[in-house]
C-alpha cells in the first residue's frame, strides 16, 4: 500500500490493528468489521484530495486500483473523509460520501465535441483539429476587434469582443493561468462563479 | 471568512442569517452544534423559511426577503439606544471618533451629493475633516456632532423596533428577543459570530448589507475575536481562491485593474497607493508598488524592465466609468457586441439570471468554447428549444443558431492537483489520484495549447495586438503542460538573483528584483516546500487555529484583525480567548495581524486601512457611507422609510428586450431560490445518488396561500414572473409564515435550484424567473426577493 502525500505516510493496516486491539477485550464486532474493511481497500493507492462541492473544504482520501499495472486504466474504488482533517475529522455529507459516483460516471465527457453553425447535433472532433479551429477563430476575432488605442488616443490594448469565465473548482493555479491567458489576449470581461 | 469553521465553536452567540448551513454546509455546521453543546451558545436564525438551521435554533425570526439591512439597522439602533456597545473597543479600534466634513447628511432616501442627471453621487461631502498635516481630526469623547459615532446614531435613529417589524414582517417581540441575545455579546468576555451565505449576497444592495453586519460586529467588539467575525460560508470549493486571483476589474491579490487615464505605471501607482490618514496607521497598502512591480515581473519576465515600466503598457485598460463585468458583458452579448465566449467550467445558462436573456445572448456569438466534465445547459444551449420543452418555445431552433461550439472534456477534481481555498481561507493542496478518462485533458494543458497555438499564429502571420500576447511569459519546463507545482511557486514568488523562494510579502521589492504572482500568497511555497500540503494537527492555543494544517492567507494568519482582540495595552479582552499575547517585546499565538515586534500602542489594529482603525463609516462605497434599507428591485411594497427612493438608486438597470420588471399588482408574491442538501448546484443531477434522493423539482407554497388558491399538496403549479415561468408539484408547507408588512399580508414562495434541461434528472431552470438586477459594487444578481404569481397548472 502506498500513500500519495507530500507529508509522510501511514499504513492503514496499523490503524486497523490499533482499533481492533482497543476493543479486543469486549464483545465487540469491531475486529470483524475491520477485517472486512481491510479487504476492500487493502490493495489501493490512497491520495489526499479535497471535496469539490461547498467551501467547508473537507479533506478526502481517494482509493484507486490498477495504477501499478501496465496498460490498465486506474479507477476509483472508494472515496472517504480524511480523519486527520481538523475541519471534517473523517466525516462527509450526503454529497461528499457519493463523490465516487461523480468521478466514475458514464456521463463524463471523454472526447472533444464540435457543433458546426446551424447543426442540430454534436459530432466528434480530434484535439488537433479542435485546437486549430479555435486558434483561428480567436485570431480572426482579435485581428478584427482588438483596440490598441481608445477614442482619446490612450493606449488600452484590449479585446472587448471576447469574454472569459471560470468555474468554481478551478484551482488557484488554474485561475492564475487563466489570468495570464486573459491579459495576454487583452480580455477585460473576465469573471467566475464567485460573482454569482 | 474573517475567522474560520473550526473557530465557530468559540462563539457564545451565533447569528445565522442569509444562509442555511445545516442543509448547505452540514459538515461545517457541526461547529455551531459544538458551541451549543460545550459553551451553551445560543443560535439565532433569521430567514424567510423555517429552515433546517432554524429547526435547531434557540431563536427563530421570520423575515421578508430583501429586508436584512432593516433588521441589522434595527440591531445597531437597539445597541446604541440601550448603551450595549463595547465602549473601549469602539473608541480604540474603529473610526467612531473621526470627524466628517461639514455638510454631510441624509434625507428622503439620498445621501448628500446625489446627482439625478448622472444617477450617482458626488462624494466630496462625505469626506473626513483633515488637519493641516493631512490627518483626520478626531474627538476621543465621541461627542462631537460630526463624529462618526454621532452620525451613526443619527442615521439609524429611524430603525426603531416598530419600524423594523413593519418592514421585515416579523413581530416587534420576535425582533427584540433576537436583539437581546445578539447584543449580549457587547462585553469583553462574550463573543458572537455571524454566518452568512448567498441569502446576503444575492441582492441589489448586497455589499452594503455585509457592511451593516461589520458595523454591528464592531460595535459589539466581535471583530478579531475568536468566536467572532463576519463569516461568508461560500458555496463552492474555490470561489474564495478565484476571487483572490482576480476578476474583471482586479489583478491577483486585489490590485486594481489599470484605467485608461493611468497613462504610465507611475500614474497607476499614484492613483492606487493610499496615504495614511492617521499618524499611527501602518497602511500596508502603501506597499502597492512592490506588489505591482513583482506581479509585472511574474507576467512579463525578461520582457519587464525598469525602462519599459515593467511591461505595464501591455495590460488592457478600462475606461474610467466603464464596467466589463458579468451583468454588462452578457447584456452586450445579447445585443450582438461580442464574438466569442470561453468557459472553463462555468454554466451561465443554468446559474445566470434571466435564462431567456442568457440563451438569446449565446445565440448571438460567433463561437463558444466550453471546457467541462459533463455536458451542460451552456454547452448545449442551442438545444434548449428541444430539450427545454415548453419553457423555451420562443427560442430559436438549432438551424437558426449560427454559433460554432466546442465542448472540450476536462479532468475533474480527483484527476487534478493544485489548491482550493475553503471559506476559512485555508489553502489546501490536493493531489491527482488518477488520469482523466478517455481523451479528457487537464485545464493547464488546454489553456497552454490555446495560448501557444495562438502565439505561433501571431509569430507566423503577425496581427493586431501581437506584442502583449507574445510578451506574456509562459516560461515553464514544459510550456504545453506546466506542472502546477511550478505555477504555485510562481504565485508565491522568488528573489530573481538568488532564485530563492520568498518567505513573506515583506521581502517584495519595487525595483524588479523580485517576482510574485499574488502577493497575498507569499509564504505558501517557500524554500521549506509546499506549505499548503502541510498536515500538522497541533492546536497550541486550544482555539481551533491549527496553524500547521495547510496554509492560510495572508501569512498563515487564522483570525483576521486579531490585534483587535486586545486592548490598548495589549491585554486580551478575554484571557480564555486570546489568539495573541504581547510579552513586552513580541506577539505570540496566531500570526499577528500587526507588526510582530511593534508595541501595542504604536500602531492601529487595522493595518490594511489608511485609517489604521476599522470603518463604521466608509466614504468609498457607491451608495453611501452608511448602509440604508432599500427594497428589492421588485417589491410588494414601497420603501416605508422613503417611498420616493424605494430601491437602491445605484443598482444597474437594463432596458433590453428581456429585462422586464414586474409589479405587485400582477405578481403579488415574493420568491426566493435556495439549495437542497442532497444536491450540489447544477452538477449532481448527473450523479445517481443525489438524483435518486431528490428526483423532482418542486415549489414550496405557504399553507395559507395554498388554501386561498385551492392548491393541495402535490398539485401541479405554475410560477410566473415578468421574465418566464416554471412548473412543478406544490409542496404545501408551514415553513414559510405569511408576514404582515405595511398593514397587509405578504406571502413568500420558495423554489429550489438544481434542475435543468441536461442531466440524469431534468426539470425547469429556476432562473427562468429571476431578474437581471445586480448589486452595483459586487455585480451579484438579485435571486432573493423577486416577484411572481402562482396558479394551478
């Protein structure tokens, strides 16, 4: 078992053993339960993450299988609250506890889609073709509408015909990169979910 | 939040207003329950609905949506009339003693300086009275008639318990019961906290509402205290972080976007670097030149030199009175003035106001790029007529919509590393657990490829605006796929000569020798490594600060304004709740919101403000120095305080085809929108368990109104506003009590969000109903308190 963490690791087996010992002298079912639980996740890789829903910021542990074998796509087998977090202390709400269904979900988008003007359905498109088309559209728009100077002759270097909006689970680093992207293009109309 | 989730358990009184944490922040709500259990804390809940939070409160007050300022103004009045403020705190830590120039006043709904033709204020009469050295004159006794304290007393003299009850719709007794509990914290050894959410921000007067809360907490001495503060619960995983990183009018770290009249970097710095208003004000924003030049070095790298103003001319500039924010660019889009929209994980058709306007606006674009985990209403807006059933029969068919659309599959949270900032300002690092499915890519790959492809087109072909594009640095080990570790290190910043990571923002320089992507994140990734990934669970103060868990901006400070937790000599107001201690030479405990070795008397406690103290009176807001009650843009009554100026005179109003406002004679009921615990926003309609637990859209109708209309539980009803309609089964409830306002009965209707025309479960978009009305400072739409009619479908 490996633990993906910047700050050390722990063994789940140690944790389970300690819990089992603590109740070994009573008529507790805990050792039996622990054994079942150990089987379910004993071979998983565990990764520290944070719930993407509300802003309480509950830490979660994502259990994945299949990442040690070649030619196999790893998959999430379990997501649980991180008992070390001072915020959630291992707990999650009804949404957080079903996060696995969000990640492993047949409705997830897995390839780029394109809809031509006037078309009534999406069609598949390769990444290369999509990037080529998008760069061309952005350049055409920018060449047509970029303003170096305003009506008073002051340097403004701006593009007001394009807006950029960011979502609520964009990380700080992505938001920062979106800022650089925005200023490279000259976009003024830039907003994100925090506005609403 | 000024404080944090774990700190809520330090409170004696908890006011939940404009939020419903038991339902929407259930894990955070445990700290409320802990405070009740351990400290016998009292929970006061003020809400239009008897929510799950109300159900476990000690005191519930029903209210009419959009009257929060009246309620808070009433509390301010109650505290001043009954002499319940914390006097020493108010004198030492607020601008109560400051004098305002002669001529300031308020009458009939307007502050002085109102200019009807401009639709705005000349703010000159709101300014402080200065002495010859440029410092504000003060009266430490607070007795001067032009002192902020006396002006505050005068302004809120109208907010009597009777006036409050008449506007809010509760009884006077209900108001007084809540007031007594809340005001009981105006003592050194008692603290009260406030938890709010979108019930406070989604109004046409939202920013002033939150200022009213700040005034209340300052009078009671609750700012800077453990168990105190003004705390936004925030509804999404990283909207705090995205705010920190900029908005249309902001650069990272709350630096302002340059205006066109700031022709040079010097002009910009002069306009945006404040001057201290009192001799003891540290005025930390005086470091603006260091923050700005270091940011320009991060943006333009080698291309930023002292000779070329560090690339300042490359930044886009806004006109002095222009607004390019959400409300305005969607309005311009609806008039065909935009060509393209790029959305990284946002769904404006579902979550923006006035869905018909959103759809019409997108149909005017030449191209649309959406980067998403799932298909959304925005990506597939051109299918709205088909998928949206009867709701969009007036909308164009796909054949008529000429927008070219790209829907790009993106990694979800589990497949990405990087940091999220929770409501407590804790910046928590997460690691990618697995690769994205199929051909999906990470955000950084998509952004980089878009930018690099565009750069290479300009290099080959030239074109307009090539210089700002080509000079933006993208100096990563693999520019097509930057590691977020690299990006996070850039955000923290470094010394350019030694390449050492910065330890703190105090190391920043204005000569171009440091670079830093966001000065408030200085210290998040130092030479000691990634501080955001720390997992220490120690709590040395016992106050729930957890200084070694993740990292908190700024400077790993857990309670903002914590210097105000102690008196003039540095003695804590409450020895059991002291985040800071002064030992005669330095402060210990939390990271001080103060100079670490400065004596208690030497500086004002509010180091970010030019006043050096907190502002009860703030001349820098659009609508006036004191929050005033204005009715929502659509209201069942005229403002009882000033009928002629009923709504916020500064709230943006649009006059397009889709911007209809309704009147009470046609739309007699007040509507509010809200979340349910089983769902997250517009995402979990793609997830099986949430969809199974809450399958159907519904409308919450008060029992008395249902009886009047002959509606029984489960009957299908139609709710209509001036913009559109929704339909669903009625949930007839006792939870929304009819209110008495201005001598008549006002009914309120509750409508949950979460459904749309794309998903495992589908239902009407609640924003079919909501108006394009916004707060003038923050640009937040008015989702709480708009008018509707109700009928059996």
